[in-house]
C-alpha cells in the first residue's frame, strides 16, 4: 500500500527536474498521474518512465501562463480519472541575472507570468475539481528565494514570495472544503535549471549557494519530491498554509 494509493495527481513542470522526480515518486507510492508540461517530448518521456515502473499516467501539454490550458489540464484529469486529489504546481523558469533597474518590464512580466500567475491559473481550476470530491492537497513550488532576497533576482524573488502569499490565502479560504494548500521552498537543486548554462545560472553563484548550505552539496530533485509526497499524503492531514524549506540548511543561517 503506497502513501498516496489510488489518488489522482497533477504535476506541472513534470517533464524535467523536480517535477519529473516528484511525478515518479508519486507513481511509486500508488498515485495515478497527469503529467503537465509546455515541452511535449520531455513530458511524454516522463509518462514513459512512469509506465515502465508499472504506474499509470497521461500527458497533457500545458502552458501554465494560459488559463485555457490550465482549464483543459484539469478537465483532462477528470475525464480520465473522474477525480483530482493532488496537485503539485511546480512549473517555473529561473529568470534573468539582471539588477532591478535593468530588468525591464518584458522580462519581469515573463517571470511573474510563469512562476506566479501560472500557479494561480492552475489553482483556479484545481480547487473546484477537488471540492467536488471532498478535498485534496495542493503543493506549490516556491523557493528559498520566496523567503530571502537575492542580487539579480528581483522578479524571481517577487514571484516566489508571491507563491507563498497565494498559498497562505488559499489555505485559509478552502480549509473548510477539505483542501490543504502548502508550499515547498527548495534550496539549490541539481536540475537543468541550475546546472548546464552558465549564462543563465552562473556556476559562481551556485558554488556560493552550496557553501551556504549546512549540508555542503546540492539537493537531488527526489529529495524535494519526498517532501511533496508527504505533504500530498493523508499523513500530513493537519498541515496547511505552511511553507517548507528543503534547502540543506541555507535559510537556517
Ligand atoms: N533547481 C533549483 O535549484 C530550484 C530551487 C528552488 C526552486 N526551484 C523551482 O522548482 C521548480 C522546478 O524547477 P526545476 O529546477 O525542476 O527546473 P527544470 O527547468 O528542470 O524544470 C522546469 C519544467 O517546467 C517546465 N515549464 C517551464 N515553463 C512552463 C510553462 N509556461 N508551462 C508549463 N511548463 C513549463 C519546463 O518545460 C520544465 O520541464 C521551478 O518552479 C523552480 O523555480 C528550483
């Protein structure tokens, strides 16, 4: 018996990194998955990996900045599985390494659209679906940058602080409907977002971040996924409105 047996779970940004690892863990723990990503090939690859484990999954191409896509995502989950129990709203982009005055409105808007409005768009459709069957668990991906500031991170920090505020507000609104809403705040996690393109995520910044972690290394995506699985399970039945660092101790100092 898995920790989320037979529950139906949507994971956005499930084509890569934290989203993929979490989708695989949820499937291992018995959930039936709806894999959402704007990138079709990588989303389909996640579905294949889940099926190879003996799990059940469908892919729904979703750009979380588009409300109609998010409506379609939840409709597809209901059409296939007739319920929605778990949502991990995780799709995100890293933003641009620019100072605030140089950021520019277009860059700012893009980061806010994906990282904050994308979570809102998903939640607006997930909540009514969960209400139909007496509740569920929503976990949103914030970041340690939702708790701290960072040089060259104004839009990303603003979006992630916003995710934590949105999480708190929705938890107060829907607790009475049996819906718990929490956030995870990863630290430095080894994914394509952080490793690979020095112009987007400078390795100097990464080394500095690892140096600030009590556990002197990056997290694996699955180490974040473990927290998400627990929050999504009935074992976290009294936890709502909370934001959990999974950061190796970065925010402890
Ligand atoms: N990697 C880290 O160190 C770290 C730290 C803190 C928070 N986070 C957050 O974790 C989440 C996942 O990041 P990751 O490191 O796994 O990155 P990743 O780049 O490996 O994965 C992100 C996924 O989101 C998808 N995506 C991007 N824009 C989308 C859109 N508009 N609609 C739907 N899907 C979209 C991408 O296609 C990709 O599959 C993000 O919200 C990120 O901000 C990451």
